[in-house]
C-alpha cells in the first residue's frame, strides 16, 4: 500500500476525531460565536506566517524538481495572509496583536525543529499531513455551512478544487519520497505524520476552548 494511504488507514481513529471536532461542526452549523472563531483566525494567522519560513527552510533540502512547487506554496501562503487580513477587516477584528497560544507555539516549534533537523522526506510528511488535515477539516465545514456565511472564503480556500488538486500532488510526491526511503526513515516519517495529526486536533481544541498558557489564572490581568 502507498505510504500516505497506509498512514491514513493507521491513523483513521485520530483522523475521525479531528473531523468530528465541535469547532468544525459549530462553524458548519452557524452556531460558532464570532469571538470564538476570531481566536482561531488570530492563531492561524500566526501559524500561516510561520509556515513561510518553514517552507523556505525546505528549499535547500529539496530536489530541484520540487523548487517550483515549493515557491508556489510560499506565494499561496502570502495570499492566505491577505485572505485573513481581508476577513478580519470585514468583521472588525485585529490580527497580529496577540501572542501565540501554547498549542500554536508548540506546533510552530515542531515545524521549525523538523525543518532544522529532519530529512526532506520527514519535512514533506509534515507538510502533507497538515495540508490534508485542513482539506478534510474544511470539507466537514463545507458540507453544511450557509453559502452566505462570513467564513465562506476560508471554506473556498481549503475545501475547493484547487486545494484538492494541490493535496493530491503532495500525496503523489510524498509516496514517491517514501518509496525511496529506508526502514528507519519510514519510521520517522510515520511518527512525524502522527504528531502532525495530533497537533491538528490540538489546534481545533485550542481555538474551541480559548486555551490559556500553563500558569495563567482567570484572575490574572488580560495579556
Ligand atoms: C493549515 C493551517 C493549512 N493553515 N493551519 C493549521 C493549524 N494546519 C494546517 O496550511 P496552509 O499552508 O495554510 O494551507
């Protein structure tokens, strides 16, 4: 079985938990309070910002045949930042003024550590697993969200045909990288895949609960 299909089968229970997350269901059903959705927007804006140096750090490790697609990803991430800014302006919220939440911070550090210390195939595994997670998550939202929802542009970004094609491309390339990897690297790739899915669940959870950093008490002054 190709690497991606194998990992998706192995991680199916986790994947189902991610797709059934109350954050996604409430966004789909139109019951997500705007201020809670704004938590996700502010945190994901930070994540997308950090994804640009992550992808940039992959270029020196990448085969030359991947350079064009990776630079395309950087451009797409920049367009995504503009999408966030445009949606934030539409609903009157500010971006870039809050620090990363604990989970956002951890996920970004995981990206940076992977880029610094892991092989290209492991880095590509994280990229694929994160993009696939967003595609599948936003497909859940797409299945029921009102067509005039304020959040529709996010659905169109991550659950549209262009993104589906991009995720399919990543899958084929990752399967090719995996078929050239030895057993030890394949094991590290499988671990990176699973960690990424767990971070994705944690990210929805962080947004849904308005997670605080350890050590913060409700009585502390707002930060
Ligand atoms: C993505 C994202 C998708 N924006 N945020 C998280 C937490 N996971 C995955 O990545 P991209 O690069 O924005 O399509």
